[in-house]
C-alpha cells in the first residue's frame, strides 16, 4: 500500500511546495499498521529523520495527503538504541519477580507498531504519581498489577490517589529511600515512578521506571496513556529532568522546550 519510493517522492514534493531546501534524505523502510491506521517511517539516521519531519509541517502535510490517522518517523539509530536497551532489560528481569515483563520486552523489540500481549503481574505495587503520572497508572492497569497510588499533596488535582508529604522536586526526581520505606510498610514488592533509571532492586523491593526500562519516549506515552501536567513541581528540577530525557533520546527537543515554556509560565 505504501512504498519507500512513493513516500520519499511525496516528502520531496511537500518540501518544495512549502519552501524547504532540497535536502537529501534516505528512508529505509515504511510500516503500516491497519489496526490503528498508523504509518511508521524508518529513516536511515537522525538527520534524515529531521528532513522528513520538516519542523512538523512536512510530516503534518504528509499525513493529510495520505489520509491516515497518524504518521510517525523514527531513525534506524533510534530503534537500534532501543533494541540494545531492551536486551539489557531482559537481563535485569531474568530470574526475578518481574519476569512477567519479558513478553512486553519481546513485543517492544518488534516495535513499530506496538502490539503488547495480555500480561498479568501478580506483584503488589506502589505507584508514586510523578511526572508521567497518567502513564504510570496506565501501565499498572494494563499489566493488571494490584496497586495503590500515592503522590504529593495537590500535585495532580484531577487524579485520584493518596496524598503524602514531600518536596516539589520529588515529582521529577522521586525519593527512592522514602518510597522503599513506604512500600515496605504496605508490603509492596514493586514501586513504579519516574526514577532516573530503568530498574533497581533495593531491600528486596524493585524500583521500576517502565518507560526507561522499555525505552519508550514522552511522545509515545502521550498517545498510549495521555498526559496530565503536575501543578506542584520544582522549576529548576524540571529543566534538569527534561534535559536528561532529551539527552537519552526519550523526548524530542521541541517537546522539551514547549513543556519548559508552558510550565515556567505558571
């Protein structure tokens, strides 16, 4: 239905029509997901990816011309980094209570598109509502984890959770020691939060940021689970949090700049 040659020619035409320079680019593969009416373009490298996206205007016009619900561009480098992260994730969960994540890890290796199998994790879980609060809850529900949700007072007024005391910076950099103690009190063996790492085990409790473990970026999380901006946070910590995600390829620089601008205006 969609070919590399056809998409490439259409991108060139859209760039010419809208005054973009005639920059060379290479598309290695296109994948269409009829179930979600989504087209995935695999560019050769990140420079090629930028040319295809064209400040979002080119990719937006491309979606309109093709008449599909969504067009997303990745580079082969993006996907190779993800595959290597997933290989490490497999090693981390091997022989632990989190082995139930292995089918999800295997499915992510075949991304795009994303096709998760049904998985049930029978591990008592504490979810700390941090920056990606909706995604953390969505992940717990998607994996049928028995969980309790806690978060800083007033941080997410539209969401239901048990409020606890803490510093605004914890919304971006959760206090692992505090959460380990809280999990221990509640006999939870797994804590989900926006930790600055994928997975660690401390005091027989797993500290998991599933999105770092699976190398799923902010843009994808918004489409998977939605996004609710916190109203309590530390502005300086926000900059460090977003620059860390951008550096690791988990957030586009334009998304990061937009978030900082919006959240610093408050």
